[in-house]
């Protein structure tokens, strides 16, 4: 079954850290660029970070540059998002995504809540 499954979300205090994981199955993970998105209540879903197939190219939203790090382990079919210096405004549901054959494949999302 082709799917993406996020994990690692939770409740964290401002200034803290979390690491999200996105486990892929059912397709050749190493052949696809991957992205993290997030959606806060009442807001549109936004792109957080993108990584190339081999992990050598990465791009970040300005709002997370210097605080978040995207990475992947193709041997484990898993992508990660290391989040540090978390802010209240980072509270959102975080999704991983890829595009296969022109069709978006999304995970179910994992909730990240940052408290003061």
C-alpha cells in the first residue's frame, strides 16, 4: 500500500525541540523529492521545507530557516524534520508530501502544539 505516515508530534514548550518522522511505504522512496507542510487553525496549508531525492538540496520557508532541519534516510524510507527553538506560531498540523505521477501523496498529519 502506497502511503506516508507521520509521527513525532506532541506538546512542547516554546524554545523546545521536536523531531518529526515521515515513513514511506509502497513506492521507491529514494526516487522522489519530499516536502513538509503545515496547517495552523484557520490558515492555509504552507510549505515548510523540501528535500531532493539524495538529500543534497534543501529549501526552507523563511519562517523556519535556521531553526528547522529537513533530512532523509533512504535506507529507512524515512524523512525527518528536526525542529528547534520552537515558537507559539509553529503550532500546526504537520504533513509530509510527495508527488508521484503528477498526483500529490499526503500523510495523515501529526499535531505539533507549542505552549508558552
